[in-house]
């Protein structure tokens, strides 16, 4: 039996497709803007597990398109989760640190109060709540700062800009854990298998890379692996205003994920080596 993945071109979905028993659906196969179509796809395929790796992730644009973000991030996962509950199959739903206010210095635990500060975070939280309410075998897996050779992400942006500019200004007062998409994919598969065996493992979990760093420190690590000569300059968040408020503290407490599933936080520096090497090879 197959594992059904929603999202085909996203970073985590691309990594999941490296596994031969994964079937990934593109928008043409199941449009997340039409939640009933997502549920119908699950019922038609009857997979052994479902992983939702798709989302509306245009954080700033979501401030003007919250209705669209709501359909994709809240209504679609709700329909998927209900279908999975009806079929009694595991549903792993990827979520985000943006459900928290992102203040203070403490790493957010799964049961901490959620208080999103932008439309993206609000719609993702509503999706989480709907997944839990469906009552099936489920895991809401929150992560942060995803990077890979696929799609759009911070690593690719820094490498591109370093070729075009002599100086890069990077925010240094937002802290989080960069997370390799490959590690998230492996975590999703492992969690789905465990949920299939034991529904009592259902719940909300955190999974992010270690160690926690600022965007500026992350950028420094990226450029240290290249021959580029761009100079980095740290700036505060207020020097780069955005339509959507960003959390300044994206630290996630992942101890529960390791205790329940044996999944330790991945060292993003090791994964970064391979990602930068591959991106430089393909030009």
C-alpha cells in the first residue's frame, strides 16, 4: 500500500518522493482550494497513511488573501483529516512555529498557548485545530526555517544574492532552528508508521534543526561554504519592515518528539554542506 502525499513541488514533498511507495498529488490532481477533492482523493486511493506537505506559504501575501490561505491551510487539512479518521489511517500534518507569538527567549513547547501574529499563522492554527477535532490517528508536526535544494528558501536566496551584491543585510534578532527538508520527510514517514501501530501516539509535536541561530548566523554559515566575497551586515527586524509580522523567537522545544518517536533534532550544519554543494554543482 502507498503513502499519499499532498504537495508535489514543495521542499518536503520533493524529499518524500524519493521513497518508492510514495504517491504525491499535484494541484491538478487535488486542488487544496477545493477541500472535498482532497478527501475524495484519499478515499479513492485508500493509502496506508497520508502526509500533508502542502500549504499556502506566501506569508506576506496572506495578509491580503486570508480567505484563500484559510481554504488551503485550514479547510483542506480538515477535510483530509476527516477522511483519514473515517478510514482509520494515520494523518501527518506539517505545521509551523508561526502559530506562536514568537516573543521571549524560551523554546515553545507543543502545549504552550498559541497566539499567531499574522494571517498565515492564524490559518495554520485553524488547520491544526481541525486535524485534532477529526479524532483520527494524527500527528501535527510543527517545524521551522525549512531548507533544501528544492523550491524557494533562505539558503537559495542567500546564495543567489551573494552573486549579485557586494553587501547583504540580514536580520540578526530573529532566532530559530533551520531544518533540512530531508529530515522532516524522514520524520513524517517514521511518525506515520508508528501511528499506524499505536493510535495513542496521536498528538502535536515539534521538530526543528539544531543549534538555534539567528538569520544572520545562518547566512554566515551558508557563505562560509562558498567562494563568494559578499559581506554580511546584521540589521534589526525593524530595519526591514514586512506586511506580516515575523516571530522573533522561533525556538521549538522538541524533547517530546525525541521521547515518543526517538527522533532527535537534526544538525542542520551537516545537511547544509550537502545542500550547498549540490546547488553549486547545478549552477
